[in-house]
């Protein structure tokens, strides 16, 4: 394996956007609050 790789000439995959699908789910308020609080405690954006 190389220590460094040069990706400056790389191109994005044209299929990448097709791999993503928006999904909607319903969560209980307690679940949302739990993850919101966990994100605040760890400093990760919610």
C-alpha cells in the first residue's frame, strides 16, 4: 500500500446520486429527545 494517494484527477461517480433515496420515518418524541440530548453531550451536530 502507498503512504499517500493522489485523488486530484479523480471524478465523482455518476451513479452516486442514484444510490441515495430520501426516507421519512416517524419517531416517538422520547427517541428524538434522546438523540438530541446525546448529540449535545458529545458535541456532535444534531
